[in-house]
C-alpha cells in the first residue's frame, strides 16, 4: 500500500467522521437534563420558569464537548483534505 | 488560500494586513453602535425626567435592563460597576450573532474575535483576583487544598478562555456552515427551490436567533460567574 497524499486526505476525512461520534455523549447528557427538568416541573409547576432557564443553560453547557469534536473534525477537513 | 480570500488588504510600511469580511462586519457594528449610543446619550440629556420614556429612550433603557438582568444573578451588588464593559459586549455579541439573518458573515464565526473577547474576560478576572489581596494571596488560592494540586488549578484557570472562545466559535461556525450548505443545495435543485425556501426560516430561527442568543447568554453568565468569585465577598 502506498502512503501518498491521497491516503492522508482519505484518512483525515475518515478521522473527522469518527471524531463526530462524540455526539453520542452530549446527546445522552442533554436528554437526561431535559427529562429531569420535566420531572421537576411536573412536581412543582410554579418553578417552571426558573427550571427552564437553568435547563437551557445546562443543555448548552453539555453541548460543549460535542462542539469541541466538531471543531476537531472541521480542522481535519479544512487543513488535511 | 489566496483565491478564497474576500476582504480588504492594507499595506502599511511593507506589512501586509488582511482584514477579513467578518472583522469588517465587527468594525461596522462598532461604528453603528458608537453613533447610536452617542445619539441616545444626547437624547437622554435633553429628556424630561417627569415624563415616561418613549421611542429611542425606551429602547435604550430596555436594552440596559436586559444586560443588567443577565449579569445580576452572579455579580449581585457589583453589577453597576461592571455594566459599562460587560453590557456593551453583551449587546455587541448578540447583534453580531444575529448578523447571519442579514446574509452577512457573523463576526463571532472568526476565531480571532472570540479569543480576543475571552482573553479580555480572562485578564479581567486575574487582575481582579490579584487586586483583591496581592500576588502572594492569589498564588496561595491556587494552591488549595494542597501544594500538589497547583498545576491542576492552573490548568483549570487557563481552560476558561479556551472553553469560552471555542464554545461560541463552534456554535456560530456550525450554524453558518449548515446555512451555507443549505443555500448551496438550493442552487443545485433550481426548479424546486421555491418549495425549499419554506424550510430556511426555521433553520435561521434555530441557528441564528436561538443558538446565537443562548450562546451570548452563556458566555456572559460564565464570565460573570468567574468574575464574581474574585470580586464579590463570600456569603455564608
């Protein structure tokens, strides 16, 4: 097998695809956050506004790891492929 | 990358200064904000205190209130002191995230803008930490609970600007790339384009309005939280 530039390009794109598998983690985290928030609101409907704002903050923070993997994937695609 | 460059190239004393499209948008936004708030300030000087505010005065007061509400949760009684800096940045960042709606490139999709903002926050937090009790006190704070934990604490401090800038950059860039892909697809399927235009407002609503404003909120909530650790007195 030849390790030429096309091999590097193909591997970079493949690596970008694998890097985006991180998306599983934030998805699980966000869904857990949302389900707990729904539980909290159903127990105490008066606190719905507060719970919602904290939930949005938590969800956006849980998204961070996914965003990091997205940046790595973009770097791989734009710099190598 | 030479062919794909769109922007202005300035030559100063032999140095090549490249102004990207997004940076130009940021500067334009700066000029617009300067003009707007200078005018609003003049209006405020002339305004009658006894009458209810209307028009431009009402708008400015509402924006000011909004910024104050974002910062109030963490900074508490120090809010007024930091409002001029942080409030201005809140408005600038919110508007720059919304620029995608006009078809312009959002300035925050350029990493240099985000890193500049995050470094500003980082140095402000460290400066306030040192001003509180001197350099030695700050080093002692980093060495809690043991001396062995010091490298970990330092990495934790340095992670703040990286995470702040990368989070914003990734979100806004992802939004603008997805919108670009959708519009490229619209060009390819030319006869059916009119049908697909039904979908784009929803994508704009999510990626530009929702995502952009939430990221602005998070950026300043986190920044003011870390600032309040250094500035506010601890309550028991």
